[in-house]
C-alpha cells in the first residue's frame, strides 16, 4: 500500500504542516486517530512526546 500526503515535502521527508519530521499518525497529523499505528510508529511518537516534554521543562527552568 502506498500513501501520499499533500503536507509531505518530497525529498526531505519533512511535514510542512507540523514543520518537523513526517511521522504519520503523530499528534497534529491529518491521520491522527484515523489509522492504526505500527508498534514502531507508536514508539517514535512516544519518543517525540518525551522530547517535547523535556523542551517544555527546560524552557520552564530558564524563566
Ligand atoms: S506528519 Fe502527517 S500531515 Fe505531516 S506530512 Fe506526515 S502524514 Fe502528512
């Protein structure tokens, strides 16, 4: 099965909607909640969320 998303920047695999790496099904993605994710994708999304929380904590510590 192939998939095409109008938000994907061909060549860089960057999401033009989220201004970040394309990870189908991630929070903010047009597919969020609409598709079943593989274990690998769920792990990548969980890692992404962890990194986001770390950035928020670091930002909070600076103020
Ligand atoms: S993350 Fe989602 S919305 Fe963004 S390019 Fe990938 S599939 Fe499309």
